[in-house]
C-alpha cells in the first residue's frame, strides 16, 4: 500500500505567556540631596540617603527624575535619578546608577 506524497512543511508555534510577569528591582538608596524633581524638573521633595538596599521594588513604583546639586544656593547640576516613595510625603529614596533587576519576578 502506497502513501500519498505530502509536501514537507514547517509548523511554527508562537509563545504565549499565561501570566503577566512584572520587573522588580533591588536599588540602594545612595542619594542624599535636598531636592528631587520629576522629569519636568519640578521639585517634588527630598531624598533621605538612607544607604540601605531596597529589594523587590515593582516597576510601577520606581520613577525617573533628577536630583539637584546646588552651588551657592542655585541649582548647579541635574543628575538623572531613580526615585521611589518612602511612605512619608515629600521624602523619597533615590538611586544613581543602573537599575538592577532582582532575582525574583513578581507574578500578578
């Protein structure tokens, strides 16, 4: 019994994630300045510079802004800064440097 010839074909399956995985970061609070700004350089508060590593910060809680270095009471230099809330209005933890993804990912 002969089989009918079928032309070789390739089947491609696309990966579909069944869960949303959010990025998490481990950041050290290494900025101690009087002024933290949003991206529009509007002052929003100050950084406490607690020098602790804050682990598993969710991507939506981490914001990008600037810290201001003052010289003679005048803004001298704006440095891009990652900041996140401390739980006290007007005070933020802040980090200079690269974002470091944590080893743990949060599944929502």
